[in-house]
C-alpha cells in the first residue's frame, strides 16, 4: 500500500518505474508465501522484469519527469480512472470474502479439479492442467490479447525500413565485467527458459513464464551489446512472424480437435489414448504461448529501442515528442 501511494505522489517517472519493479518483486514474494509459485514466477518475470525495462525504455522517448501542470485531457483521464476504480470497488462488495468457506474458489471448483485432474488430464501440475486444458479457451483469449498488444505497439511506433533507426551504439561498451558476466549468464537463462517451457506439466512454469524469460535474455543481450548487433543475429521480420505463429499453433490445435470429431481445444481427440492426447495438446499449446509471448516482448523492445535511437536525432526528437503529446 505504501509503495502504491508513493508511486501516485511522485513526479519523477524513473523513480516510479523502479518502485513499480520493487512492487512486482514484493508481490512475487507474497505469492511464494501463499504457495502460488506459478503466479510468483509470472509476476517476477513480467512485473519486476520486462515491465520495468519497457517503462524505462519509454522514459527514454518521452522524458523523465511528469508535467507539473496537467492538461485538460489528463484531468479527464484522472476522473475516468477514478470512476472506474470506484465501480470496481463497488463490484467487489458483492463478492464472497477472501478465504471464506463460501467462496466458490474454495468450494466445489477447487475440490473438483483436485479430485478429477489426475484421472482426466494425467499431469502432476494441476495449475497447468486448469489453465491449458480445462480453461484452454480462456488462455487462448489471453494469448490473443498479448498478440494484439504487440500489434498495437507496431501500429503506433515506427518499425519498418526507412523510419526505424538502428545504429551500432553499445551503451555498455566500457563495462567489461558486465559484458563478460552477461555472456556467461545468457546461455543459462535461455536454457532455463526451455526448462520452464517443457517442464510446466510437472512443476511451476509454462509458456507465459518461459516466453518472458527467453525474451529477457535477448533484451539483456541487446542492452549490453547494442540493438544493431542483436538484430544482426535475430531478424526482426522473423520475430514478427513468430508472434503470429504461436497464436496460429494454439488455434490449429483446437481446429484439429474439431476435425477429429470433438469440441474445440479438447485435446483428448488428438490421440487414441485420452491422457496421451491431453499431454500432446498441452505441450503444443504451451509451445504456442511461449513463442508468441517471447516474440511480442522482443518486438516491443526492438520497436521502443528503435524509437529511442530515432529520438536521439535533433529535430526528429522534437517531432516525436509533439506526436506523443497530441
């Protein structure tokens, strides 16, 4: 609560970004205490990691300090956010108390999953079973939201040849220790991402977490060795294609289920043995999630970084600031 109130009061957006990262790290610790390791994994990777980096990159484009005199549209936005916040709080008044025995989450739903997951899905990690199989359609929607967010960034910021600037600037060129340690760590980060991706059936992990960890390794390399060197290894067009490929792979699994005579995203139809079909389906859709999440994160970072390089040019920086203020 104190961190959130401090974020509201601060005008220094750099401090806000850093406090947001700390808030995400504290939230991840809280989820570990609550024995929600999968959620803690996601919060640490997204809330304390990627989100902080993207906010700092945005500040490099827009400036560090908030405007001292808010404009009319800022006041309108504040009123709108306040109204939505009040409505959301009002909506929670009709919900069961957190942790209460009459809460549906503590009643028949959770008990039903615990009683039937082993027999129907056949994997030890019940969280993955719920998210990838029982609620596979919801997870598909979440993946489409991530993909749409990436499309939104590409639509708003320059990313095509001619209006996308990539120079050979290496911001950490003088920091030899940092460069050497990064080179040693990045292969293990990528290897850990693959472990999280394909071990999600048996322990904490899955496509969302693995995609973010994989993207974090690429982003770390780009921050240390420069955007141009990174993009000489990773083709931007391929990354954008992979962002759509993951969504297509997820949807294709559902279509194949239908072609085999079952409902959309019922993986039992993928093989003669029901549990084998569930395993195959979960692995494929988790792979689709990991591919799209990693590609979108990399796309967003590349686009933001290219915009930073673009904004370093005199005249163009002013034009970009004017464009952001409109």
